[in-house]
């Protein structure tokens, strides 16, 4: 089962990178930002295009993350901010519309054909317990740990974490206490879209494929992970991401493809919510 463990942790790290931004946004605004998933494909396509022009993949990834962050800032400024007063359902529908529009734009610009990103990650690879571990998997493991530890440190030991918690608890009171709420929201959007773009780059390297609809299934899983972890709880979101990744890998390793792999995430979601309707971590545990 060790190969399933390695695979589950690496896939869980991808899910955590994708779902963390929308979880933080929900904690601030009480809206689900489905459009964040489009940054996964955006970051992957920018990296592929620059790589084909002779750029190093890591530099293309940085540009892709920067482009996704700018896209998130513009989306928050031009779309979400004017719609917030109309209720979360309106914002949700608008974000779904943006997500669909981005998929169509990718098909028009890049054509509906897969592109490859055949890069080698300069990290040591080898065999552990008889299981080959590639440099890409090592990179994903490192990033998974960094995301987990970094999020905990940010929430509990930085000014940004303090302002995020204060704004999430009561925006008006936070504004009255001198916190620049708009800047906090903008920063969370930029960081969330950049993380989703990084997930897209790693996804492209892992599967060596970039297609316009590559974010379609991850978007559904992103919502499932946010709900499973506890709405608005970033640490719960990270935990749920690894639970989903491990569940998919272990079920597939044990019983093969008795079910489509993408179905397993939602079965796990239903099973756990029947036991813990509030999710894996209560919302009050945002601060560890």
C-alpha cells in the first residue's frame, strides 16, 4: 500500500493548493469562488507557452502564477466587489459563468488539443520501500508540507493572519478598527489564484498534458473539499484535501477501478458529512 500512500499524498497536495484560496475567500466573504479553478488551466497554459519558447519551466511557472494573481485581483475588483451586496447566490452564479467563459476562451485561443509539458524536476528520485518516487512527487510532497505549515504559521503568527481572522469574523468591525479590508480581500484573492496556478503547473508536469477543460473535474472536487473541511476553515480544507487524495489512491489500489476515481471523492464527502455535518474541523478551530 506504500505506492498508494505516496500517490495519495501527492494528489492531496495538488487538491490543497487548489482549494486553499477559495476556502480563505469563503471565510472572508461567505461566497464560493468557482472561478478560482480556472487559474489552474491559466497557469498551466502560460507555463507551456513560455516553455515552448525556450523559457525554463520554473520561470514560466512564476510568470503563470503572477498572471493568475493579476487575474484574481481584476476579477475581485471588477466583478465580485460590485456584486457582494446582491447576495452570495448572485456571486456564485457569476463565478460559475466566469469559469465556463474561461474554458471556452482557452479552447478558442489554444485549440481543443492537448499540449505536453515534458520537463524534468531537478530533485532526487529513487526507490522507497520498493516504490519508485520521482522528482515531481518529491516536489509535491515538499509543497504539501510547506502549504500546511505555512498556512498554520500565517493564520496564527503573522499580521496577515490576524487581519484575515478579524475580517472573517466581522468586516465592519475590522474596518472600524483600522484594518484595510479591501486590501486584505485583494491579497487573499491574489494568493489563492497564484496557488491554483501552481497546482495547474504541477498537474501538467505530473500528467504531461494540458487541455482547456483540465480544471473541470478539479473544480467540483475543490467545492467538495471546502465543504468537507468545514466551510471557511483553511486548515480543515488542507486536511480534507489529503483525506480525499488518500481515499482515491487507497480505493483504487485495493479494488482497482471498480468506481471512477473522481466518484470516490464525493462518496467520501457524503460518508463523512453523515457523521460530521459541520465538516472535519469546526469553523471555530480556524485558529489552531
